[in-house]
């Protein structure tokens, strides 16, 4: 997940799921004074992880079958 994607994800409500193709993601809760310290989180065996600071859910995106 790029820094731009993290920034976009941070502007969404924390109850929204953030889909990613990565197995490791960073969350900073929107950064700055309104955010939280940046943490790196590894998706678990179920393909999900929840940020312990802001409760944002990161979910492994399904692979597209059309990508040949």
C-alpha cells in the first residue's frame, strides 16, 4: 500500500474496510495531530487485520481472475 493509499484510507470512517493486495500495511490514523503513531500491521491467516489505535480494518483483496 502506498503512502497515497494510506492517506486516502485514513480519510474514510474507521468502520470502513480498506482493501489491499499487500500482506503488510501501515496505518497512521490520518497522520498529523489528529492521527496516531504509524504502525505496521501484518494481515493474519484470515487475510484481515484491525489497527489497534483507530480500529480501521484492512482486508486482503481478492485476486482478479481476469488478470492473465
